[in-house]
């Protein structure tokens, strides 16, 4: 069985790590460069950096900050926020990113996924989906969770994979920041129904939440932010807990 990945997420606004609840009530959570270095040292498998206001404010991800973080980490590093062209991706890869994450721009122009996977390889292209449960289904939201669409999350994920997305980063908005647990149903649907890895995001609050999302929802990786940023759970303790429960994880410190 493939090892399960633990991925800290750095949501960035104005050069600082921030975190909210249900995509609102944003508060400061520290220096992303220092946090990236610490998480890499603690045994994180990958790191995700999302400039959460880049799309909404019509600006590009800060390449200089990407460079500063990349110099501090020796693990795969995914960057997203405001990416809308192959030129944007080239800049970020040159700055030190290993993979890129696209969201709103890909939904608005799905051909972007075909272009990026053709030019950079599908292993480089992560499709981020922000989804919210309402009226009996999980729907896609855009622009940092501000704009609702009528597209079910699974339908969009399936099309994206057909177009070349090599991985799905699924964030359940209902669960995000609540520390009440991952959204197991929609995560399971994508994990079982798609031929690419699925990263579960939104709701991690306890060690057992990670066990559940791996065992019950079959996620390939689990992403979390506030529990790591504010010291509620450490990556070494989490990996030890998972290993003790028989879940394969990569070695930690």
C-alpha cells in the first residue's frame, strides 16, 4: 500500500500565513518562511502554499515569497493562487515550486488544464476544488469560496482529470477551520471514483480525524492548517499515531 501523505497548508495574505473558519474570520497565523522550514524539519511529506486572495484581487502569486520558502524546504512544494496561464506556471516553477494548483481559472477555462498538463506534465498540475454542501449535494465554489456554481464537485473533478489534472485538492468549505473532522462522504466519492490521488482538506481537529479520512474515505493525502500552525497537533505525533494504527506513513523525525 502506498504511504499516506501529511501536508501542511500555508494560506497566504499580504505575505503572512492566515487561517479562518469556513473561509471567513481570517486571523494571522505566522511567518510562512519560518513555518515552511519547521514543517519540513518535522517530517511533513509536502507543503502547499495558497495565495488566498490572488484570484479575487486580480493579482499573481508572489514569486519572491515562493523563492524564499523553497530555499527553506527539501520536500515537494505546491503553489497556487491567481494562476491562469502557462507563463504563470513557468515563473513559479523557476521560483522553486514543484507543482502548481489551479482553481477558478481552470473552471472558467477548462482548456487551461489541457495546456498545462501538455506543457508541464500532469504530475505538475493539481486541481483545487472548493466545495460546499447545500440542497443535497456538494457544489463547486470559485474565487476563494465567494462565488457559487451549479456544478457538482465530482462532475468537475472527473472532467478535470480527463483534461490532464494529475491530483485533486478537495476542500470542504462546510468543514474548513471547524476542527470537527473531514467531509468523509465527498472525499470518498472522489477517492473511489477517480484514477488520480485525492488530497482531503478542511476540518482536521484530532489525530483520529486523519485516521478516518485515510481508512474510511480512502484519501491519498490529508492537508491541514490551523492545528499545525497553532500547535494543537505536531506532525511527528500525528505520524506516530497513524503508524501505530497500521496506516502506512513515511518516516518522520
